C-alpha cells in the first residue's frame, strides 16, 4: 500500500544552504520467500519510491537558482542518492 509523505532535505548552493521539500509515495519492499512443496519461492522486491513534487523552500536569486538547478538535477538523477535518502528515512 502506498503512502504519501514529505521529507525535507538540506541542499547546499555554494555557501548558502536551502531546504528541499520532497513529496513522494512510498511502497515497502519485501524479502524473498523460500521454496516449499507447492511453490518454488518468490524473489525479493525492493521498495518503490515515486517522487510527486520537489519544492524549494527559501527564495533565491536568479544566479543562485542557475547554480542550483544543475546541482539539483545531479542530486535527482545521481546514482539513487535521493532514493536511498527516502528509503533510509522510511526505515526509521
């Protein structure tokens, strides 16, 4: 079952720090099940995260936004960094 949640993450832009508010749906994964006489078992399923909205909390100048937009894209597209932060937050 999916849940709609919000997570706030600090985000650095040069010397300034802003807060990103991330609204997402989270579906817990489940571990693999072993084989039985009637079934060969089921593989594990990882958690699913669907990001619905990302908001920038503080006001920023155009120059700061231009610097941040590339870094923000890198954060979102990078090697599951945002996914990992959300999963770690949900496991607490």
